[in-house]
C-alpha cells in the first residue's frame, strides 16, 4: 500500500460524500414519494439492489464504520497519548459549531415557515414530512432560537434533542462512538494487549456488549476500528482476490437492499474493505471531484433536510396546483432540492475551512497550557 495517509483520507472522504448524496435521495423519497421506500412487493425499491441508492439508513451505518476507521488509523500506525488527548478535546467543538448553526436555521423555519411542510405532507401522504422530518413534536414544544442553541449541545449528549434538524439524531452516536474507539486504541496500546489476538478479542467483546445492550449503532464504529488495525498490521489482507471481491460485493448489495441493522453493519464493513482493497475504486474516487465530495459531505448532511421541509415543500405544494404529471413535479422538486442544498452547503464548507484549522490551533494551545506536548499533526476526521 503505497498511498500516502493524506491521499488515503481524501479518497475515503469522497466515499463519505457519496453516502451523503444517498441520504438526500433517501429523505426526498420519504417526504415526496414514500411508496418507493416500501418493499418491492408493494411497488417500492426495498429488497432490490436499487435500494442501495436510496438506503439512507445504510449510508449512516457506513458513516459510522468510516468514522471508526479514520479516527483510529493514525493511532494504530503510531500511538501518541498527546495526539489522542487532542483528538478527544476537539471532538465535540469540531462537530458542535456547524451543527448548532443548522439547528438555528431549523428554528427559523419553524418560526417563520411553519405551514410549508404540513401542506406538502397532506398531498404526499408522508407521515415523515408531516412530523417535520420525523421529529414528532410534543404538545408543550415551543420553538425558539435559545432552545435551538441549547439543543445544539444536548443533541450530542442524549437522544431526543434533534427537533430542529431531525437528521442530527446521529450526532449522539457519532460523539459517543468516537469516544468509544478512542478508548479502544488507548486500551490496545497497552503492552500486554498489543498482540493481534488480544486486539480482536477486545473488539469482539465490545460488539457482544453492544448487542446485549441493544446498542447496535455503535457496532460499525468498532468494526471500523478493527479494520483500521488490520489495515496497519496486516496490509496483505487487503490485497483482495477476485473471488473475495465478488463475495464482498454480494454482501454489500444484499445488506443495502434491506433496513435490517445486522445486514447493514455487514454491508458497511464489506464496503470499507472493498474501498481499501480495490485500487480501481481509489482511482475513480480520487482527484478534484473526490476532494469536493469529501468537503461537501458534512455540510450537505446538515442542510438538506432543512431544505426539504421548507423550500421543497413550498414548491411541491405550489406545483401540485397545476395540471402537471406527478413525476414531473417530483423531478422539478428534486432538482430544486439539489440546487438549494448545494448552495446552502457552501457557507458551511467555508466555515469548515476556517473552523477546523482554528480549532487545531486552540487545541494545541490548550494542551501546551496544561503541559501536554502536541508535536504531531492533529487528525482531522469527521
């Protein structure tokens, strides 16, 4: 494996961008053509390979596996306690600022455009859209900017605080999953536990605990960490034979054809191994387009649901009043969703370019203040 770490990370971030695009299609169908999310026996796409392209739940499982890999790879290559401390310190603020801004936008939509999504939901019959993208407000809920700002922190700490942007239900798992894999690399760095058998046993034990506690959303993080370990210590395993590639593709297609949690975890793991073991994928996802997809992934994830419950909903309601074929209305609204979502993502992309380097500097300064050297470049993983 001759690819540099920086190139490798950019290449994998492009895959994250593709997963974000799948999430957009997933939510668009939930809101404006929910029948296509049903089983193939009911006229939908589920249980067919085409479901891969609209399986947002599967894309989230891949997000989690990729995070587990990216966050731990550096530490399996060369463990540094100071780097690990820096990664832990900056993890919450790294995510919280852009997430909080998206929740402020969500509050503005609820305060000033409260009827758009409800009107569209009456036409499409989408329960997801009718509940502000699956939130389902309590009777005593009163939207406000101060409440949105408060929830921008709570959304990482406890489930049930993503009212202003329902897509952020994943943040609590992203945050605690990050801490889980940081703890894993710390444990596996201890001299008695560095052997391959011990590392595998620790990972499997954590998987078992997650299964017993019904916390399967953390399993992809653990899988990503284990894949990172083998990628560092046994790179020959990722020189895949054609038969192995075929089996992994079948696992991926079969898993992403369903919404079953176990199948999706297996599919996410298979996808990670394919990305790392098939050079053709690296070449296709690299370059300028791949770099843009990587930069787009998190901003697009943050803004697109807000676009769907506001601009897209208003457009769908207006277009439904004309004598247009339903598919024409859907295509027009889908195009509008992409134009506005990509435009809305630009400020968040610019924010990332400023916020992440600044946070790195502040983290180094903080660790110097508490007398922890940070001589190695900090990892920048989403």
